[in-house]
């Protein structure tokens, strides 16, 4: 699931296509290696020299710092140092350095790393309980090297506590950086990848120019940014939204008006299933993100298993046997025209489900897919261009293997899940499977966590459609009835449609019309809460006139039966609200300090944990 991770496939037999062999290795490749060093595959090195000594040493160093149990007096210093400095440095460098180092320089730097970093760290962590001194009290390098090997090979009982919210967010950032390194390395091996990026960015820029949205962005964002008042405008708008209780009103306005008792029972069932499937969605991000979302205490040996063995990491987090993870797709840079999101497929025998988990945004390629929010024809409606392409590409690449699993497990249903970009793609893939009747007599369900609005369909016009489109309309409704989406508190992503962004631009522009005539000192006092927001700005924002739709703008929503909105009240307890996807799409983007951190996978897991305990 991380760039370069091994891929396991036990489906398809002799029918496997040749191109799949480029993305797939035998399941033994995902097993923990017997030697002390992780075997890192480097595509840009000649055969027989594809293991970097520096990569091996950095991986060993990363193992050592997590197996270490520092003296009590040094723990307040060394433990934060391990989490926020040493581990991310070793993680990033183990991916980055081998890509650019010639073999001879690689060996020299490896020796320097061992003598001047690994050994000193070992002395600090282990000198209090590891014999690395001669009888005369002189440090013995050979004993230290032997101790290094023993630390790597022999399990130790060092308790690793679940990460805090800050640690989880930091590890998520590091994971994105590592994936970005893999993306950039892919450009070196395949220049077509860069061409694909540039083509996507040009299409996005053309959309902005032709619709006039680019000019609106320039007026509301670029102009105040260059004149030094954009942050003031954002803070003022955020204060107005809070004072008007806009965030709470969004939830109340979006709630469904169905029978409360029936709706509550259905929502509780969705929460129970969503609690389990969110772990699959997190696991699709790979080993680093799984580690950031741990909610149990593990020892150092288990932590290293999670870091280095994708199958074991998925097994621990989802609580299914490693043998039930049927294949992992970890990417292929040789054919960027058919870019496929990372994903894995597992069998959940306990719930008689075949689970397809799709990774969200964890790379530059994923971010470029995100911004392609232009509308394109899809399943008799309009859909997010980038995500609709990802849905088709994923099924074209892995659909036949999933179909084979569905054939061999006749009583099982297919469950598609994902978070963020993976959730949006999962929703659109579910629509595609129903509209094209891929599994006409089987159930396909979708559990989407933090999906952006991805689909527009005017179901009020279905009465005038021809017979074929009428059948399509029924399949779309069926797909939506089998889809449930989840929003965590102030997460901004489920509101990022073209329409919502234009509404936010309009509000910021309304604020800027006033702040451009306010002196810097006055803005500074408002920004730091010394002065209240002037009433004329508040009235202007609350009574701003809506702008008309532009060509190519559709009121997209999350194509789901229900949206379960998990909100934290003033007492810190989570409450769940059953909301209408159409009404959710009409809500404004709420600016808050946690609108990005609330999007993280571990935050969704924590919210669902709390809701499950309260039900």
C-alpha cells in the first residue's frame, strides 16, 4: 500500500494478465524477512544490486529506536525525540536516499551512519542493561555491533502506548511526505507520469478560466493575500459563523424528517457496521497510517511488524487473519494513463462480506485527482471527473479478481469502503456496479467516510426519461439505498464542491469589501479578539446575495441513503444525526481550526468508538 510495497494475489490462477504481474508478488513477499534487514526493492538499481546498504541501515536504525527502553531519567527527552525527530527522519531517508546515491557512496555513508549514529544511539538506549563494555570499562565496538544484531533479531517487551492526536496528525504528515517521495521517484522512471499531472492541471485551469471561477478566486483570495489581509478575512468570517451558530444550524437543517424511531434504529445499525469498516478504510492507507491510528497498546515487536509487514498491519487493525487479505494493489508507474488508486480486498467471514477498501489522498497524484472537480457524464448523471475516472480504472484493473471471489463465495456480499478520496471513489464505483448490473442478483454496499460531494442526478426528471434510462434510474436509487456516508464534526472535505467553494468565495469577498478600508491596527485588534467584528461586516455576510450558477456547475451531493453526522457537544460527548445528503450539500463550508484535523482517519475511528460505546 505504500509505494513499492509488495502485492499479494491469490485469485485468478492462470487467467492473470501479464500486466498484473508488474504489480503483484507472491504472498511470501509480504512475510517478515528472516534476516535482520528489510529487503527494499529499488527499481532504478541493476539486478543483484537492488538492495541499498543505506536503506538497510536506516531501517535497522528505525527498528533500534523503537525496541529501545531508555533509562527513566532520559525518557522525558528521548521519547518525544524518537516520535517527532528520529523516526520520521529514518522513515523519510530510508525511502529518499537510496533513490539517488551511487552504490560506492552508499556504502561509505552507511559506514558513517553505523559508526557515528547507530552506535551512539545504541549506547544511550542500552548501555544501562546491555553489556557493551570491556572489563576495564572501555566501550567495545564489536560488543556494540553484536548488541545491535541482538536488538534487531530478538523480541523485547517494551510497551508502546497508542499515539496522541498530535502524534497521529504528525505521523499522517510524515506518511504523506513518504508517499510524495515515491511519486517524485515515479517521475524519474516514467516521464509520462509528469505529463499526466500537467495535463490534469491544465484541464483544471481551463475550467477555472471558462467558468469565471478563477476570476472569483483571484478577487476573494489572491488579491487580499497579496495585500496582507486574507488571514484577517478568514478569522472574521469564522467569528461571524460561530456567533451566528452556523455550524449547529447546518446539522439541524440537514437532518432527515423521517420517523424518528425507525430512523434511529437504522442509524445505530449503520454506526455498528461503520465502526468496523472504518478500520478497513484506514488500513488502505498503508502501514504508517495504521500505526498512527492504533488504539491499543503494543510491544516493540508488534510495532515493527506493523511498520514493515503490510499484511500483518491490516490483520492487526481489522482483526482478520492475514490469509483473508486476498490481494493488495500498491500502484504501477509504468502506465500512468490508467492510474489506479491503492486498494486491497479481504474476506470478512464473520459478516459474510468481501471488502474492497480504497485508499484516500496520500500522495501528489491523489491530490491532483482531488482538484479535478469538474463535472463529467457518469451513470446518466454528472460526477466528479477525477474520482469517476478512478472508479472506472480501479474496476478495469481489479474487477475480474473481485468477480472471481464473488463467484467462489456465493452467499457473500461486496462491501466497498474508503476514506476521503477513497470514499468518493467508493460511492461512484458502487453506482457503476449497479447501473451496469455487474452483480445483478447480489448485494453491493458502500460505507463512505468523509466523502466529498461527487454526483449530481436530477431524479425529478425520471418520469420523462425513456425506458432504458428509467431502468438506469432504478439502479441509481438502488445504489444510493445501499450507501451510507459518515461525517466527523467540523470536517471540511464533505462540503468541498464547486458550488460550496463559490459560496465561500462570495462570503470572503463580502468581508474583504469592508476590511480593505480598515487600517492594519484595527484589523490586528479584531484578529486577536481585542475588538469585536463590526456590525456592518456581520450584516453584510448574513445578508449577502447568492451568485448565479456558472456553466459546468452542478449541485453535487454525496450519493447515499443517509449521512451519519458525528458531532461533539459542549460536554465532549459524541452525538449522531441522521442527515439528508441533498440538505448536507446545501450547507456552507464552516471555517474552524479543526476543519482539517477532523478529517484524519483516526479521528473518524475515535468518534465511531465513542458512539458505539454510547449506544
